[in-house]
C-alpha cells in the first residue's frame, strides 16, 4: 500500500530541494534513499548525509540521458517509489543556453519514464503501491496580472521561457505515460522555494550574498514582479504527503499563498540582515561605489535596477486548495522567521568560508 515504502529513489537529490527532502525523509522515516544525481554546478557537495545515515543512504552519479545506466540502477536498488526532482531550473541560464534544459528536463524525463515503466511492469508486476512523483513548477502556467485569480491545477499551460517550456514538456510526458500505460504517476507544481543549500545564482541567496559582500544588488525592471514563496521544508513535507496519499494520474499545486513583489522581498532581506549584521561602510568595496556613483548608507542603497529579463513573467500565483482540502496539507512556516533562519544559514557559511555549492559557469 502507498506509504509503506522501504526504499525510495530520488533524482536530483544533491540539489537544493533534493537535499532538504532527503534529510527530512531519513530523519523522520525508517527507509533507505538512493540519490541519483549527475552532480552539475548546482549540486551540493558538502552534505554530510552519507556519513550520518550511511546504512540508509546510497549515492549514484548518473546522467538521466544514460539509459543503460538507469536500467542498471533500478535493477540494483529495486526502489518502491521514485521522486523525480532532477532538472535544470534557472531561467536566466535557460535563456542563454536552452539546449541543456531540453536534454535534462525533456529527454532526461523521457528516459526515466521509460526505464521506470519497464521496471514497474517487469520487476514489480505492476504493483499498486509503486509511485512516480514528478516535481514541476508554477511557471508552466505562465504569467498572471495583478489581482487575477490564482492558477488551479486545471489552468491551461502557457510557458514563456525555455525553462518553463521544458518543464511543461516533461509534465506532458508524465501525464501521457499515466493515461496511455496506466503508469502510477503524480505531478506536483510548486511555487518559488527558499531555504538552506539553494545555489547562489538564485534570487534570495544572491541578495544575501551581495549584502554580505557590499556588492550591487541587481533587480530586473522596476522590481514590481510578484512571486509566491514557500519555505523548502514546507515543500518537502508536501512531497512526502503526496507520496503517501496523493492520487495517481492527478496533479497538485504546492503553494504558500505568500505573494510578494521582488523589490519588497529585496528590502525585507536587507532589513533582516541589518538586524543580524548592522551595515558598515567599510564593507563596501570601491568597485561598488564606482558602479553606483552615490552615497551608500545601508544595504538597501546597494539596489540597482537593470534591464528587464526577456519574456519576464509578471506574476506567479497558484491555488493550493486541492492539496489543502483533499490531503490535509498546508504550509506551516512563517515567512519572515523562515527567511531570517535562511539568511542566518548563509551568513554562517559566508563567515566560515565554506562553499555550500560548487559554482561553475
């Protein structure tokens, strides 16, 4: 029966969401985890999961485009369920170099579906307990105007970036495998995540890093774009709930109903850092003064508006009422306190000099 899993395979388990999810699963459940990750620039390589849970944690360095290796891994570990998190996810990178997103998000998902379908049919004999949980994004729905109703699971897809288009494609593949082959898949659409282990190219870690180093904080356009933000621990809990209780061939929105404008978020982060580490002019390098050409009296003065991103969606907002009412899940963490906790985590890493992920361009 669902919920009685003994071994899970998690793709992209060394990524930001993956590492938080695996930590939670190993801490709270009596099971084993197989982390399948190809270790890209965005992977976290300083985790201590393997030493703390060495008898319940297995790592396999595998590219989802390697079909033969995927077959071998499933036959070797024989998981009871799969959580598919692996994806190229940074919109700016997708604009500069979309090919990697097509390969990883579309072809990688196709390969994984083919291998898992074969494994489910042949090895598990179509067991009713097996689940394939596919993690997607709210960006597949496209952009909303301010004040427009939030997207429900039945909203039409309208992706506007190479990233969101590649994720929409992977969603369609998962849905098709469920409807065509009866494959027991579930799709989860999450809003923007924040928390520990997120790569520094992402919005919130970038703001934190820029403040701590006294560098210019770039903000696209006028900063009025709106996003719904969820603490990664809430997202991880929602994925666990979906794995245990979600209905196959259904999709669920995972949202915190916590919308905030980008510029307001930047200023909120600046104010929290001010509380934790009061601003000092001595921390601002000469290059920042030269670039801004103005007096810098606090972290908020580091903000600089830059040309808007091509195809920049104005607003993302998803309605989580389905998972709320049907499965009893709701985001629990307070936004500001979770943001403060996240900022402190990055400040500790900055102070210690430890990299929390590998940065490669």
